């Protein structure tokens, strides 16, 4: 690919097979009893945004070593393990139209497969013999777990607002995309200010990604390909629901809060609330919240060298903003 042709979509297509091979090699390193589950989760497909960010961040700073793909697999393993554990905690039967791993293989085997992927991600980064990279991955794992624990603690409650929600998603989603960018910058041996700029870009982009995801939770299932209103069923008080509850009177709020705490909404009620959220533009208001973090991410790019890879990172911003699934 010529440098002038470099774009996010082209890079997704060009690099997906190479990233997939790196993930297949990672699956081969998992313990035999959980290898099939690891393959089911890790090789399921997707845009592969996190490994691509590691790749682009390293190349932006002049590094294109052959073992870069091995490093790219690390954040994707953490991401896949977190999704597997998340499905178990949410008792989700499906994941993007497929039977969830714990439903297909059993709860305990799936849980152990997630643990094995996290352990392997930790082991794989040690191969590069860089303490700062090991610290980056360990920190991302800890922050992700803390974010998930925070979300569980808030489940079924209407007591928190936007600030605490942002704190939770920063850990749950933001920190891993931050680590994806930071790993590439560290591996390239970049100076501290460039490492910080790429780290911050990943953090803000990751926060925005989750906010948009939560707006999409109330989109029509025919558009997203996944059930509408999952956060409502699971008692996750996200910005679309904050807007919705803000429009209720005291009696309506009390009734909503009781059902929210017990997860007892009927499918008809979920569909009705989702329709109101769309009609009143609460999903669009949520995307506006994401825009603030995407503007911060764009500011970080000004600190980076003018390269084709920087233009690719710039394209990540509308990619996140305009997601429909």
C-alpha cells in the first residue's frame, strides 16, 4: 500500500489477516483444555481496533519490527477475556448473534479460559523484556477489572450521575485502548511526550467508544444486530437512561427505580422505553457527550509527527462517532 493511500478502512482490510494469524498463534499457546474456548472467543472476528492501534502507534513513531504483530495480540487477548467474563457476569446467552462461550462450553471452563487468556497476555509481553511495557499491560488489566467491579457495584442503582459513570467507563473501556496505543509507542522507544500523547489519545477515544456503545444499546435491533435495551434489563444506569429518568415525575421515577433494581421490566416495557429514548433524542444527546472526549483525542494528535499513520488515527474519531453497530 502506498503511503498516500493509507486509510483506516484500508488498514483494517490489509492488516486483519496478519493480526488474525498472530491471534491464532496466541491460541496455540493456551493450555490444551481451554484452547477450543479461547479460539471461539478470540478468533470470532471484529474490527480489531485495539491491535490495529498498537500497530499504527508503533509505525507512526518509525517502528515496524517483525514481532510487532505478536505484541498486537496482547491487548486483544485482554479484551476477549474481559468480554468472556462480562458475559458470565451478565448471564448473557449470546454475544453479537453467537451463543456465548459459557453457554456453549459451560460456566467453569469459560471462566478458566478467560483467566488463561489474561495470564497469557501477561506472559507474552514479558517476551519483549521491557519493564515499562509489562507495567502498561498490568496496569490496564487492573484498571479494567476495577472498572468492571465498579459497574457491578452500581448495578440496579439510580444514585449515580454522569461523573461517576465516566469514572467507571474510563476503567472498563478507556484504559485498555490507552494501553493499546501506549504499547506501540513504548515499543518504538519514543520520547515521553509522544508516549503520553498517544496514551491520552487512546484513553479519550476509548471513553468515547463506550459512551457511543451505550447510546447504541437503545438503537433498533435491525440496525445493530443485537438485542435492544440490554443495559435496561441488566440495571446499568447509562446516559440514555439518565436522560429518560430525568424526564419522569416522582411517582414514575419510583416505579421505574423498583423495576430497575430487580431487573423486572417486561419486553414490552423495554421496547417502549427504548422507543422513547430514540424519539426524544436521548441517544443523540449521549453521542454529544462522546464528542467532548473525541475533541480531546483530536487535540492529542497535534502533538504527534505528521505522518500517514497520524491521519489514520484522525480517522478513528469519526469512526467512533458514527458507529451504528
